[in-house]
C-alpha cells in the first residue's frame, strides 16, 4: 500500500518542483502585469495614456506568448491558481 502511495505522490512532487521554476514565476508576473494594465486601461481618460496602455498590453501579450511557448518546450506545468 505504501508503494502505491509513493507512486501517486511522485508526479505531484515533480509538478511542484516545475512550478517553482523561474519561468513559472515570470509567467505569473506577466499575467499579473496584464491584469494591472487592463485595470489601468479601463480607468484612463487621456488619449495619449490610453495609447500607452494599448502598446504596453501588446508588448505584455507578446511576452506572455513567448513564455508559454518556452514552458511548452521545457515541459513546465503551471497550475492556473
């Protein structure tokens, strides 16, 4: 019975180690920055600053896509929460 529990626990431990990778942390940070950018965009009224929000959003989304591609290539798994 203990052997079966150890076999079940192994993949979970591996996933936790992968989640602690710098790549996973950076993905979370870019995701947080995207959320902040969206909130800023909703509150902004100045045309120039709205344009700045749009450019920043595009840059962050490009960075996010790159990081997700790198995570797939490195087989890094990240929990959604």
